[in-house]
C-alpha cells in the first residue's frame, strides 16, 4: 500500500515596495497550533535569467491525518504586516493552517506583506450653511481608521479639533 504524496506551493506577494529576502517555513500543526518545522525556503530564488522568483513548491510531503495539519509561517517580516490566504485552509494565530481531504493534494498559499508607510493627512471641516452659526459645537472629534485588504476597519487615532468664537 503506497501513500500518495502531496505538493504545497507558497507564493510571496508584496504590496507597496518589495522587501528583503524572507524565510518561509512549513510546519506540522495540530488543532491549529504550530508544531515541528519540517522544511524552510528562502525567497526570492533566482532563475537562469537572473529574475527573482517569489514562489516555491515543496514536493513529496506525506499526507496528514485527521488529527494533524500543516502550517505555513513567514519567519522574517521586518517592517511589514503579513497576511495569509490560500486553498484548503484557514488563518489562525498568524499562521495559515492547511487541512487536507481527498482530492486536494496540491494546496496553494499566498503570503502577502504590506509595507508600513507614514502618511500625512490634512483634515478640515467646512460648514455648508450659515443659518446655524451660533449653534455649532465648540469642538469636533474625528476618528481615523485603517483597513488592510480583506480585513476589518481598525481605529488607529482620534483627533479633537476646537473652535474659537469665530468658528476658526
């Protein structure tokens, strides 16, 4: 009785500027928790023409059993925020957990990094009418939110702007 081996492909994507080389690990996992590291790959690789290749396929991986899964984890991220997506799995505690079933012997995982960048915002409030000049508040509160591709909005700052008697 021969057990069919599987292949796992990992792709590296940069949003914004491309970062430094990274190490991505393939781990055993159990119930969504990280186990022993099985293999690693340093990306990018370079092809015969000197082009960077930001993907890798691990071949001949033994299939998992119902109690065991595999996990993908980027080992080095620098100043980047890392997210995971892929086939036949889910994200848990900063890992992509691969779950196998019959027929999904070639899962593919994408590791995406977003460069943290400082942005300057200019905020102004313009009153559209002059009828209620005396009823305007003496201050306004603004909340700044950030939403990273595929994620939920997250409040990152709050501003209080006060006005003088001339609403300046």
